[in-house]
């Protein structure tokens, strides 16, 4: 099976505030190279500060590397300008974040409809309603995020991420704000949708139980793949 995500010598350096005077860069990620096949699930593990979220942001084109390349479905992400990267994400990528990132003024159904409406997709309401049914929230469709529990908000976020059937889903600590029982339910839901839709799942986590459920684990230590 072909790789849908490839990282090639991916490096990210920044100037830390204390170093601006002498210009010594801080390397957050050092020459990371790996490939992820279509439909695979990959957990990125490592201690706080090891570069996990930085790596995820680079793979998604939300941040720009100091050097190296990322290929999404054989498209060189950083050969595109910012608008081009945004278009590619809109066509191929879904996101689930630790902080849910739901729009507070929209109800659950409207939050799930949003990515479909932004791309002018047909049957947005019907598809969003079905996505909420799949994650077990049909009865909560008209509720605003503030009236939903943390687990329910994360289910809405997952429905929103999967509703457009992305080729790749990036998840950053998707169970980080949830209690263990709710987190376990969210893990099952994401992996079931990964299997059902064939979506490639790449997630950052501290949760060893979640990581073990993925096809592969990639460990980072001090910005290096180990």
C-alpha cells in the first residue's frame, strides 16, 4: 500500500527569547523521517516538550519547517503557498483537538455541518445528522457546546472531523481533557471510524492504552525519532 503521509528530514528550529542576542537556535524537531500508509493508525508518543505537537502541526501544514519536506498523498506540502496548503487540508484532512474547538454560538448539528458548508457540499444537514447519530448524539443535536459534557463535546468534534470523510485525521491529545472511562469510549469511537471509513489516523497522545490500540507507535525524545 502506498504512503499517504511522508516526513522527510523534517526539522524545526526557533530562537528562544533568551537566545535572541547570540542567535543560537533551539531545535524542537530534528530530521524526522517516516511514512504512514493509507488507512493506518499511528500514535506519536513522547514526554512533554519532546516535539509531538510540533510534528503534528508540520505534518498538517499548520506550521512551516526550518528544513525538510512533507508529502500528503504525494503532494509536496511546502511547495504550496499558505492558501494552497489550506485548500489541500480542506480536501483531505480532519482535526480533533484536546480543547474540542467547537464554536460556542453554534449547536452540535451546526458545528458538524460547518466543514460541509464551507466547501459547499450537498446534503450538509442530512450528512451532519447521520454523523451525530453514529457518535450517539442524535438527542443532543440542538444543544450548544456549553450544555454538553466534555465527552459529548469531543464526540461532536469527532463527528465534525469525520463528516467530510477526510483521507487523513490528525488528533492532538484527543482524550487529554476527559476522564478515563469517557476517554476509553472516545478511543473506541475514533478507531471504529478509522476502520469504517479507511481514514488514516495520526494522533499525539500521552495515553499508552490509546497508543497500543493503534497499528504503530512512533516515539519522540528531545525532538528525535527513537
